[in-house]
C-alpha cells in the first residue's frame, strides 16, 4: 500500500478525537431519561417519608456525577436526619420488597443507607468532570463503554468497577500528565480556614476544593493535548509504565507504594483471601484511604485487564486507515 493512502499520524489523531466525541454523545442519556429518573427518585422519596418523615433520598454515582451512559442504573442513598432512627428496619424491608418487584418504567436502581462517603466522592468526581468537561467526560465515558464491551467492568467476577476506572482516569490526568490536565482538588489551599468538624466524616477527611466556578476562572491547564492523545497515552501508561506489583494509585497523594500502606503482596501465598489476593491492583479511595477500591480484582482479572490495555494500545498505534475503524475495533 503506498504511504500516501495512510492518513498521517496527526490527522489520524485529530480524526480519532472527533470520533470519540461523536461516539460518546450518542451514548449519553436523553433529557427524557434523566427526567424519568428524577421522577422515580421523587416518588421513592415520598414513599420513604411515609415511614420515616425525616429522611431524604439522594442520587449518587453516575446519575449524579456527570458520567452516566444511556440506560445506566440509578444509585440512591437514603439519609435519615433525625437522631433516633426508629423506623430504619421497616424502611429497609419496604425498599427491599419494592426493588425486588421492580421499579416503574424499568429503571434499575440500588438503594443504600447512610452512605455519606459515597455522596461526597460523587461530588468530588463531579467537580473534576466540571473543570474540563469535554476532555474528562469524553475519556471517562469512553473508557466505561470500552470496559463494559470488553467485559472487564465487573467486580463480581474479578475485574474493576466503573468507579475504579474513573479513579484511574482522574489519577492519570492529575498525576501522570505533565503538565497536568486537572489540579489536585484535595491538596489545594482552602479559601478560608476550615475546622475539623466541617471536613471529617466518620474519621475520614472529605475536604476538597469544590468552588468550581472560581476554579474555572483561576485555574487553566497548560496541557493542550487532545482527547485522542490522552487516550492513547492512558493505555500506554497502564499497559507499560505503571508498576502493578509495587504501586498504589492515589488521586489524593499521587503515586504511593504498597508497602507504605501495608498493602504489599510479599506475604507467602496462603489462604485464598489474604492481602496478596486482595491487593493485586491497588487504587486508594479518595476519602476512605485504607480502602482499596480494586480489592475485588483477582489475579486472572488483572491479567485480563492488563491484556486489554495492551490490546487497546496496539489497536491505536497500528495506524489503521480510518480512526472510526480503530474505534470500532477497540470496542469490538
Ligand atoms: P455505572 O453504574 O457503570 O454507570 O457507573 P457508576 O459511575 O455509577 O459507578 P459505580 O456503579 O461503580 O459506583 C457508583 C458510586 O458508588 C460511585 O460513584 C461511588 O460513589 C460509589 N462506589 C462504588 N464503588 C465504591 C467503592 O468501592 N468504594 C466506595 N467508597 N464507593 C464506591
Ligand atoms: Mg452506578
């Protein structure tokens, strides 16, 4: 094939960015879907309040953080504001029945209780999404679709949750890219003094710089890479550069060592459930810092995930004729 029939690399990359935008846009939930979900949330909240008047039902996860795809589940969290939670067990029973029978309009949802940390990490991810909506959202949404299509988005069978993939992306944009695409919201100086009570939740420091409007005025990334360049580099980093055996991904603190967290895998292999099995892949939760978000990832799961990162890197480096084909190939 004569060289001239291949688009040049810069052209391929520009085309790939455009394809990524177009691809992701058609997978976004419609305004109607969002409205139906909000209706369902309100309906359930009214129901819950008949049992526990001082309660609220809040949405978290992808429906609330800007990373949702069409027809994704809804994650809901029930907060009871009164001190004596008399009716909590009735509530749990009622919701259990309801969810078992299925919700109106075919909406799938999970309801948790008092999961205030999840509400906060949802808000953190939302703030990151809002700083650079185009690049961050496109990357995250693409990786979510890709990981689902490639069947590596399933903590129940030993691979990684969507939440885990989102953290990998944010980490890459804050700590790997130089200049960074995103600032570290958990390490920025606060605008005014903050007290410990305001910032701690169950012993975890949940403070982060959340004035996104101000940030958008004051913080500008020096990084001008396109979405396609970032995606290619993301796959390169996680297939080649990241040291899975010794390192921990932390969006709060940057690259950490397993040793420093007591997550090392040098223990002699023993019981199935030992530290070694739980800490093959280490991703520190932004607030619950002793919690490894990737603890469900098994040896085989990690092998598969890394294989997929390599495959994706190869597909994108293979310089196919058209970017659209590369994308189709990637998600095949
Ligand atoms: P899809 O459901 O695939 O659309 O993705 P999602 O963005 O909703 O992610 P996922 O369902 O994996 O997680 C939903 C929310 O639950 C996240 O935004 C977190 O707030 C919370 N969450 C999920 N997994 C964990 C975890 O391991 N630790 C903690 N602390 N929170 C988690
Ligand atoms: Mg979800």
